[in-house]
C-alpha cells in the first residue's frame, strides 16, 4: 500500500514535469514565431524601401544586412533551444510512461493479492463450515 502511494506521488510528479516541459516547448515555439515575424517584417521594410525608388545607401544596406544576419542568428539559436526543449519533453514523457507502467503493475499485483486473500478467506470459512457441519452431523447421529 505504501509502495502504491509513493508510486502514485512519483506519477503525479512526472505528470507535472511533463506538463512543464510541454509548456516550455510551446513558449519556445511561440518565441520562434515572433522572431520569424520580425524577420518577415524586416524583409517587407527592405522591399518597401527598394520599391519607393529611393537610393539605397551603402550604410543603409549594411544596416539591413546586419539586421538580417542578427535575426538569422537568433532564429538559429531559437531552433536549437526548441530542439533541447523537445528532447526534454520526450525525456519527461518517457519517465511518465515508465512510472505509469510501474504503477499499473503494482495495482495489478495488489488486485491479485486481494483475490488470493479472498480465496484463502473463503477456503478457511468453508473449512470452518465443513467442521461445524461434521460436528452437527456427529451430534445428530449420536442422539
């Protein structure tokens, strides 16, 4: 019974850790989406500047180039963060499934032992009833 309680607590803990890992993964994916939107907006700004027919200076061109390089770096870094978060989520999922499998086996063992106990109790009760029946039968024959 204590093992069952401890394992149930471990399962609850594993569920919490999995939920936290899943939440972190979702947050990191959202951060990547923001970075991609910022990159797209930068590209739209650059395209709009070219479309206006305004002379693009070397300084402005270098500024856009720096911006795009910086954003690409951020996006690449964020993709690595997402890979790590995904790996963490998978690790937590495996821990959760392992604990749940162990908990299920403990519950099955507990049920099996309970059925065995019931069978033993029924056998013991039947034995007592048989003895009482024999005693009553012997007394009845004795009269």
